[in-house]
């Protein structure tokens, strides 16, 4: 595993990209929290656990592919692509450039197959339903997830990539869990331009750090 791959970094990527998560999944989380008061938190937790499991599974899949192409040139290409996508994500989070939405369209065909099944789970009435909804909704086309997936794939190990994606998911939890409970306050904070610029800049800088410039020059 390279020096840039760590669970802490994955968690920070999720935390810094939370504004994007609210835009993609916040509506569903808010809908779940509108259910019966006694079941709001359990269902919200179940939904998010399902979402994290889908990220972990996706991480395992891309990590397995990484094992197959475990040569130095492929690793350099993968890290470079990951860095570019993270830079794009940073620009998106900071609201400086939204070109990443075109990358999200790549997952539309898969989502078209999954969405009908996910929609049948609404409205959520129990934790099992919430867990399944979260697992299916985790495959929603998302530039932040795609960027982090490519980054996690550079571990070239199924277990490590899966762990990184799970940690990334944990990083998104503070915003997602409070969406239903403190929706207005959280949205106001994440909509603050200074917060967006700071989070986006950090992701952008990490993207630059991820690109192996020295290795590229040596090729």
C-alpha cells in the first residue's frame, strides 16, 4: 500500500465531500427520518449501514481487479487517474468547476437496473427495509464515490480497498445522520462558501499529492 493510502485519509475524504453526499443521498435520508419517531434513528442507521456495505463491496471488486493488473506501469496509471478524479472532485466541492457530473453519467445504465428495486423499498417502515434501501442506494452514480473508488483501487488488494471504502463511508456519516435530525442547520453549514472552498481545496491538494509525478517522469 502506498503512503497516501490510509483509513484516516479515506475517512477525511468522506468528511470533506459530505456536501456532495447530501445532494445525492440527503433527500432519501430526510425521507426516512420523517417516519415514526421511535424508528427514525434505527432506520437512519440501517440505511447508512447498507450504504457503507455497498461501498465496501465496490471497494473489494475494484481491489480484486487491481490484483490482476499488479504491475508498476498499471499502478502509476491508476494513481494518476485517481489523482485527476480527486482534483475534479475538489473543484466540484468548492463549486469552481462541475465537470465531474459528466463522469457520474457513466453509472446511469447500472443505476437504471437497480433503481426500480430500490424504489419499491419506499416508504421505509423497518430497519431491514432501511438496510436494503441503503445497500441499493449506495450504487447511485456519484462522482465522489467514483473518485474515491479509483483511489482505493490503487491498493491493488481486495481487503484493503474494501476497508478504505468503508472508512470513506464512515466519513460521510456525520452529515448523513444529522440530515434527518438537524437538516436545516447542516445544509446551512455545508452551503457556506468558505466551508465549500476549504473542503474542496483540501481534496484538490490531496489529488495532486496522489499523482506520482516522479514515477511518471521516470517512465
